[in-house]
C-alpha cells in the first residue's frame, strides 16, 4: 500500500527535511499549494515542480516511487482538463501541472513527517474532535486499501468484467461492492474497538521529543 510506504519513509528517514519542525512544514506546504492555485503561467509551475523534485532528491527519498504515486490524481484531472480544452492547450497543461504540484507537495509532506506529528501540529489550531475525525479518516484509508485489494483479486478470479457476459459481470460487481461496504464497516468497528482497548479516549497522544529538530 502506498500510504503505508509513505509512513515508512517518514519514520525511517534521517534527512534535514525529516528533522524540520512539522508545524513549519505544514505552513510551507499550504503556502506552496496557495501559489500553485494562483499561478497561471506554465513556466512558473515547472519551476515549482523542479523545486519539489530537488527537495525529494536532497532528502534521499525514492524519487521514482514518489513520482509514480503523484501521478494517480492525474487520472481524474485529465477528465476536467479535457473538458477545459476550449480555453486552449496551455490551460490544459496548467491544470495538469497544478494537480501534479499539489499531489507532490502533499506526498512530500507525508513522506518526511510522521502522521502523529502532523495531527499533533494541527491540534494546536483546530478543535480536538476535528483532529480525531481526520485521524480516523486517515487510518481508515489503510483498511479500505486492504479490503479493495482483496476485492480486486476476488473479482479477477470470478472473471472480472466481460463485455460478452454483461449479466455475470454486473453480478460480480454488485457482490464486490456489497462486500466492500459490509467489510469496511466491520473492520472500521474492529479498528475503533482496538483503539478503545488500548486506552484511546478521543485524544491523540504523541511524544513531543519525537517531533522536534533533534529526531534521529
């Protein structure tokens, strides 16, 4: 799972970017995303991407892997960009570069900062219950990815989607979707009960010394 891999990079890295304060990295990431949204010239977008890619290399993070992960949102961005072709090809590429820049910024943040430090920093600004919701949502993504992988394999073993057999394909799809909903609800409940058994009381605890410049 890519999210688990980003977690591993964040906790195992020893570069200067990993030691940078989490709160400051969040502010810089949001500022950079603001620039990406406001910029309307493709050249400046390329410069920002070059800056981000330089940070990835200087932080000794796996460039190819992070680059491939950042391409996922482009699948959805292509639809919107294609619908905007009336404004010209330059606008088409600007949309794609914006999505790529935003995705790369967030991936760089999560691959250089352990998620407890991110949520702890956000907890200084947002209400505790909102941070808890963010935390639950983030961890639930891992559960859904695991379930989705099992469903994908089962769907493939049952023949997948075949144009020659639409009835059977729709039946397989309906079963897979139903399993995803039920299994997701069940595993989410198990996840919550596991947290309660470990003393979770609606507040994220973290080691403050871990989220400092001196993290080794």
